[in-house]
C-alpha cells in the first residue's frame, strides 16, 4: 500500500493524521457535542445503526454501516433537526462464552475489553455518537428490564413454560431457535447436525401477534420490499380446506401421545392406529376412516387433518403401508407421460398417473361438482362452499411459532423465575429485580446451564412461602436484548422504568425510528422480534407507535477479490490499517464512494488511495486560497461574474442540488461524491485560467463563498478535513450545526448559448440566450439587438430563420 508522496510545498501538504488527532481530541472534550437536545423546539430525527456484537474489532462492514448513518445524522443536524444518534453493544451471547473458554478470560472481562477497543475505533473514525446514551446489554441496569418485561408478559400469559422438542446443537450445547437451524444444521456450526431433545422451555407467545405482524407489513412503505417479502414468507403459509374432523378428541389425544413417543417426526417410520371411527367429508358426504398417526404435526392447524395420500408424500407412504384407499383428485394440466419411473398406483380415473402428485399445477378429478377446475380456482370455490355451508372457511396458517427463549448457557439474562416444591413456579417479585448474573462461574462444555453449578445463585428462598427453592438456570436468547434496545436509548439512565414513556414517544412519534440502517441478514429474526416487542409494549401502555421502524435501509456487503472477507481466505481488510495509512476520513468516505450503499462493494485498496488524493487536492486548494484576513473576504458575492467565476458558480449550485436531492432520495452517495470531485476539478481549472486566484476574474468574496460551501458539502462525508478547512477559512462556528447550503435554481442553470446573428448572410452580431429558449424567443432577441437593428432599420424583413445554431435574417 502506497501513501501519496507530497510534491508540493510543505504547508500545502495534506497529512490526515495530525488533523484527525487534533479534531478527535477537541471533540472528546465536548461531551455534549453530539447530544440530542432536551425540550427542543426543532423537529426530531432518530437515525440508528444496528448495534454491534462486541467481537473485538470493527470490520469493514461495520465501517460502511456507520458511515452511512453518520453522513445522514450530520446532514440532518445541518438541516436544523434535533438528531438522536446513539450507539451501544449487543454484548450477551455465545461467542463471548466460547471465546472466554478458549482464551481463559471471564466473558465479562473479555466483552468489556472488546467494547473499549471498538469504541476507540469508532471515535477514531469520527462517528458522531451521543455516548451519554450508550447501552450495554450485559449490564444489570439494562437486563433488569428484560426481566421486568418477561414478568409483565408472564402476568399476561404471553410468557409460558412447556415441555417441548427442541433443536439442540451438540457443539453449542444449547437449544437453538427454529430460525437458528439452517438446513438441519446449526447457524454457527455449519457442519454440525442439529439434534432433537425434549426439555422444559420458556416461550414468548409471538403467535398472538402473528396476524398483526403480517397485516402491518403493508404499513411499512419505508422498508425494502425484499425485507417485507422475507417477513411475509416467514410468517405465513397459505392453506385452505380445513374441515373439522375432530371427534372423540380425548381418546385421539391419548393415542397420539403414544404414537409420538416412537421418535422424531420426519425421519421415523410412519405408523398409526385405526380408531374404527368414521368422519363425514362435508363436501360429498362420504365416510372417511379416522386414524391416529405419528407423523402428523400437532401444531399444524388443529392437529386433525384431511389426509390426501395421492397428493402428499407422507400420506402416500402411510396409506401404502396400511392399504388405505388412494384416490387421485388432481391430475397434471398437461396429461400424458409425467416422466420418472416411480410409484404408480392404478385407479379407475387416472390409470397411468405418477403418485404422489404433489404440485398444485393441475386440475381436479373425482371431485363432484369441482371436477375440472384448476387447483387455484378449486381452492377459492371450495373455501366459499365451506363457508356457505357453515363448516369451515379459508384461513391463513401462520408458520411463525412461539419464540423459545430458553438457553442453557451462562452469558445471558437470567430468567426471573423460582421453583418451589410447594408453590410450583413463582415469579421473582419486581422489587427483587435484577436477578444478577453471578461472576466467576466455571464455564465448561459439559452441557446444561453453568448456573446450575453455582449454589449461591441456584439455591434461593421461595417468595411465597419463604421455604427453600431453586432459581431458573436458563438464560434468555440474546434476541431479547436487541428487541427493544432502541427505546432504552431515549432514556438510557432511567433506573425506575425501562424508559420514560413521554420521552420515547417524542423520539418514536407515531411511526417509529426515522431511519434504521443495518445488514439484510437481520431482516427476519431481529426485525420480527422487535416488531413483536413493540406491539407488546404498546399493549402494556408504554408507547403509542405500532411499529418500531418507519424507514429501514439495508446496506450491501463488502467483499474482496470476489469473496466475502474471511480470515481463512486471507482477504480481510482491517479498518485500523486503513485509518493508519489514509486516515478515518478517506476510509469511511471510500465505503460511500465505491458504489451505491445498497450494493455489494468490492474492496480496492487503490480506491482508498484515490480518495486520499482527492482530499489532498481539496486541502491544497483551500490552503492556497483561504484569505480570511483580506478585507473583502466577507463581502457580498458580486452579481456580475467573469465567465470563469460563473462556470464555477454554476457547478457549485449544481453540486449542492445533486447532493441535497440524493440525501433526500436514493442515497447514491457515490454519485454525490463524484459531483463534489467535479466541482473541485472546476475550481482547479479556474485557478489555472486566471493565473492564480484571487484575481479580478475570481473575486475574493466569491472565492470565499465557493470554498465555504464546498466544505459544507464535504462535512457529512469527511468530517475531520471539513472541520480543519472550516477553521482555515476563518470560521469559528460549530460546523456540525452550520446550515446546509441552499442551491439557487437560477444559478444552477446551464450556461447560456451564444448565437451568431446574420443579416443577409453576413455576421452582424451575437446574442446570448438560455439553452432551452424557443425559436420565437431567439428571433425576438436577435431583432432587438442594437447592431442587428442598425442593419434592418427601414428595410422589409422577408425571412427569419433560426437553425438552432444561428439566426439569419433576410431583408430587402
Ligand atoms: Zn452450534
Ligand atoms: Zn413456596
């Protein structure tokens, strides 16, 4: 990596390090610098980047994420908003525990060390966070409110305990949420198959809100469509035809339980018992045998289903085994040879059909009056029929399950529950919160919660009877921590409540966080749980908004040499190294310049060097052309400017227009920065053409104006350099709150065209017109020209022609 070798005089040399160190030190002296204002009359703006997991060091993906948010926060400050821009640490969780095991450092110590390091990195990069609101989720002053929320949910039946089959990662030695299982494997251990175990678990009743979580996706136009689609697909699956078959329910449940004991669903040999009972198919009055089978999912619909062996793999296998009639009711749209050799079952109506035929791309047979309909039509008509005849209706079946939050690990929020032999499950009284996570705990990988091995934690007294009792030793899933942290930022030091409702309502308004920015990998888990938590908090009366986030932006990933950065590939670019070589400004500005922020960024070291050279160019120009001691420096910009100055002025206003509209719209900061580069090129060209500015062609008041505005435009992208230049220009106001420059549409207009005017084919004058001027306007102006007048006066005009490039007037 090469650092640019300065070839210019010493005082014009751009050296990022001393500039950034100087401003970093100044900024740190002012604790209130980035603080949101209490009781402000300004409009509010809450911009938030997803809080990081304190793994030890920032990676480039973080830098990109925060550079986007920081540019926006600075832009909003300059536009007169009361901005909330906080940062915190998602600091509980498995990696701390695993790292602590291998590094033999307690998780808390390891975590706090990482936080200190990453915070220093963030400060070095110049991100404008209000650190007085810092939230660290592993501190009792934060997680006590997780426990408080849990108790509130328990009171309302939203938190409950049940024995259930859980996904168990033998490597993590813990339960995984369904969402943490990817293709049967652990999300953290891609090569480890997830096992099934049966444990008593705590659940949050997310399904109570399933319908609202789905419906409200339509009220989030500020979210990327792909994220809404992902959540929609995650939440639901469409089903219909769900007639009531539940008879002799108690007997069936007993037999079902027995069947369930035989093993895991899915993999197991399917078997069942014939109850000897018959159910009536309400569509045609036919009698259908009722079986209890071990492969039916209890939580699918009511648990009683209409088996369709001809069109479902599992039902087919089951029916074959027990010789149950297999009656095809769907045939492919295109009849004929369906292909593969396979299980063919003959029936009267579909003699050569491959079974089971499991796609919905077909038409109905053997279905009475519905025969001949396409599957889609049949679903609609049969649903309507069920409704008319009062035995059913089409419903949406939610795929979303209740959220299992129990983790058999140490480094998390203790679940505030107590088990008493006499009283059963007893919640910890609110006044006894927080249940503090003990320190100095021996963490091993032998399974079960390490808290079971801490007697002073485990043994307690029952709050009801005062007798000996045991504490719950499971801790909460860390997605609990991140489900509501952004409310805590609004009132981070409150020790009486999770936050003050009025304060949170000010920042969240009716629609939530104004702008949330983070990786698309959090589109489902974090954002669904956050939406659930918001709805629960609303129902608890704590807030008024229905949704946590009004606008969401998901930035693209950073790759290098065609692959995701990873240690094993050796293609990791460290932010520290970049900052050391090029400074914080160049590093963060490059992440915005390389491509538009929603797209994948292919990292190029030369690109950072290019940004460094550009900033050096700006620095040199200003160091040569800043003349704050000149008496004309603060004078008004002359209305009439030389051609050179006018060219620069036009470019300036075009650039302001471009950058402003991009902040308000599509966020293509790469083109914004490119526009600023063009402006700087224009300044250099003008400086050259007038020998050296200032000159009569480049008045000093104008030179002051254009440099001030250039610095304002740079401030959201390269704050260190912008502050330094602001000072060089003689300004002592706080650049952070300096008003964003306004563009004048008139001044931004393209240069007027010079049009030669001929009279009888001879050039007589030149006129200047707007580039969009029409024919009539141009000819009028030509005729009004003094020189032209002297040649046409007293003569008869026989022809007036405007070719687009010149005007010809024919007179006689
Ligand atoms: Zn695992
Ligand atoms: Zn008791």
